C-alpha cells in the first residue's frame, strides 16, 4: 500500500513539472516507451531493482538505453528514481502518470472485450453512447475473447458491464440453480 502512495506522489510531481513545461503528452509517450522496454526486457528491470548494483552504474545503463529514446526530463526523472532508491515503482509510474494525464484531458479509457473484432460502425456507436453517458472523451481498447460467444464486456474504471452471451448464460444458470435449491428446502 505504501508503494502505491509513493508511486502516486512521484507521478504527480512529474506530471506537474511536465504541465509547467508543456510536455505532458511527450512525457506520457516517454513513460510508455520506458514501460514497454521494461516489460520486454525483464533483465533490465531486475538490474534496476538490484540493491547490490551501484546507482552510478544504473544511471549509466539508463543513459545508454534511453538517451536517444526519451526526453531529458523523463531521463532526469529516472535518475531521480535511482537516486532515491525507488526503482521498485518503475513499472507503476506509467499507469499513474497516464491516469493523471487522462483526468486532466477529460479522457475515459474503456476496455471492450468482444468475441470478434468490432466493425467501424459498432465502434463509433459505442464511442458515441459512452461519451454521452460519461461526458468524457472515450479511448477504447479492444480485446478479442471468443469465449464470450457474442455481446460485449465493458470495463470503465472500476465498473464492469457484462453484456456477453456467456455472461447471460452464466447468470441464467445461477438463477436456475438458485430456484432448485429453494424448492428443495
């Protein structure tokens, strides 16, 4: 729990600095780059988290890996993380920064799970409907899950709306089992 609040504080500090320098979207892109590379190279993350490796060596590694890929502000931020020995929060910084950036720009990310890829018309209609309901600009991330059979499962923040055929069948089954138990008692 403490790491979440620490991550949030660092992300907020970076966000405010990026806002002041009018670099919010650039830093968001830079953090996506860092996050993608850390996920693609688990060895790099292990090295960054290793307490036995000197800070100077970690900074040198960051310089070699990211100097031509991210802005100076983002690189200095990574150095700060190393100096303060907060490398463990590196994977979470991107998520926290993006949440702050989206809130400031009134963007609502929505994960849409569907059995087959949506058509452009379906996507546009869902986008219009969700924008009307939330009052925010919608950013849809589509995930294909054939086990849904049909329909859609939406994740909007902490809310999940299951309109899938598989979900309807599961709920019907639960109701049928529930009614049998009541009759047997």
